[in-house]
């Protein structure tokens, strides 16, 4: 039974990653050529660096972007602010370098503008207002409420914050649900972000801090 469940989890993960063939997602996870327009006359993309921490009873989960044998894994969803999010938009962010990615760091490359950032967790429920949760017999998927970040036109590289989720092991007896996350704090780890930028993203110039707004923030169009 355990092997069948593991195979199903791996298959579901593969289905999620199918979306990476989409050109828009490929562009978001690929480093742009600094200071050049994209093919087809599109706007220049900027690099938005961030980190996610899944804090389990005071201890950060190792390698959140990696599929754990328990079924745990974290994905991102990025879309323009105000756009409708669909079930096939989750993806793994770009990797600054292997060590940073293992520590929860990632990036997306997008044109200037306002965006929403959502985290999707396999076997994770986000018990917060505005979150979503879907459960099946084999595995559960949770989506955090969206945070908002703004990409300015005068910077090639920005740091939008460290998204620190406080989580615990749920009391539910279901095997498919491993964690329940009850709160999110967007922290500023700019010194660490600058170290990563200087070693892995140096071609984009100085790093600017443009921290994301928490999910409860209400924006006016």
C-alpha cells in the first residue's frame, strides 16, 4: 500500500510539473538576458528573489522544493494581480544555485508590474483566511492566500522577502495530510539575499528591497 501511495504521489507531482512546458512558466523560471528586450517585443523581465520557510514546530523543513518521501513538497503560483488562478499554474521557481534552492530560495523573472504570489503544498493545509484545500484518498493539496509584490521598472534584481509559514503536524488521522500551516510572516533577510545575488545573480546589478505585501492587504485599483 505504501509503495502504491508513493507512486501515486510521484505521478501527481509529474502532472503538476507538466505546466512547466508552458512558455510563460519557462520564462518565469529562466534567467533573462540582462538589459535586453525579450523576443517578440515583450517587456524586459526583472528577477524577483525570495525564500520560503516551512517552519514545523520551530524547525525549518529541509529542501522544501524537493519531493519528500512523506509526500511533502512546495510549489509556487505567480500571476498578475487580479488574475484568476487556475489549478494548472503551479511550478517550481528558478534556482539561484543548488545550495540556496535547498535552503528555500528561488526566483521568478517577470516584466514590471503588480503580481500575486501563492504557495502550493503537497500534503499541506494552509489554515488561513483565503486559503484553498483539496483532499483526495492519496494526497492533499493546499494553497496559501496570495501575497502581492510589485516589480519596478528601474531595477533588474529585487528581493521580495522571506515567506515564513508557522506549521505543525495536524491532529487529523489521515495519512495524506502531513502539515497544517496557520500563519505567514514576510521577513526581511536582505543580507542573505545580497550574498546570493552577489554569487549567483551578479549580472543583474545591485539588489533592491521591494518586500511583498501580506495576504490580508487590500489594494485599490
